[in-house]
């Protein structure tokens, strides 16, 4: 491994697998000022460019929903030691004014999102691949709570999207990479022990 460049970690998992909690705990234990975390969530295309399903409902759970070229370009900048500025993606919330996000290159960079292993240009850059996993009933319950509380979707909308968008995308674009990763982290209840191991590993690169 080339020690002259940052150590690049990719983290993925199905919607509702608990990636957010996993990342929060990881950064808390390492110190968020010591690593750079850049998420796929900041690279969704605008609503008008999102693909429509058979019911003319916009599907945000496909690889083409994401500006993969821009995401890859910014990751390469960070790997080259350059800082990146990006307008915040607000998930089309008209009541939220987007801010400007600044990502500073660090010796450890974490990229996360549904398709970071699917996008070949990103996957080939990764030094460590982590797959956060959870059982389907747990994932859907987490998705229901998140989409209702954070995005204002009602239950029928959440269930429709889960059945027609989320699960088909997971089965085609996410799950096939599960057993090609370096680590699978079960996150049905707690993943604290796995986080301790990963934190110890990461600290060797800081």
C-alpha cells in the first residue's frame, strides 16, 4: 500500500442498516477532526433529473440518481491533498437553506453511501471496504422512522418506496458486493465491539 497517500475507507450497507450510527460512533471514538468523511448523500442529482418509476414517482435509490462523476472527482482531490467545498444537499426540503460544506484532506478519508462499491471508479480506489448489515425487519423499521421524522414521508409513501425502490436497488446494486468486502459488520442491535476493532486499525494510519 502506498503510505504517501491517504488511507481510503469505503462504507456501505442497505438503507436502514445503521450506517449513520456506525459512522457517528466511529468518528466519536477516533475524533472527527482527525479524519475526513464525505458522503454520497451530498451528490444526489436535483429532483428534476431523478428517474421516474412506472407510477411517475421519482426514484432516488438508483445509481443514476447520484452524480458519480462529481463524487469521484472530489474523492480524487482529497486523495491528492486538496480540500473540497460542496453545496449541501437538502433532499429537496424547501424549508432548508443549503449551506456550504468543506471537506479537508486527512491521512484517513472515509467515503460512504449505497453505491460506493458499485461505482467502479470509486471502488478501485478503496484500501478498506466495510459492509454494515442488518436484518430486513430492522432495516424497514429504521427507514420508516427516519423518513417520517427527517423527511416528512407518510407510512404509505415509505412502504411504497421501500418495496418498489429500496429493496430492488439493494438486491441489484448493493447486496452483490457484500461478500467482496473486507469486513461485514452485523448491526441488528449493537456493533460496538466491531467499532472498537476498526478504530484500533484506523488509528495506525493517523
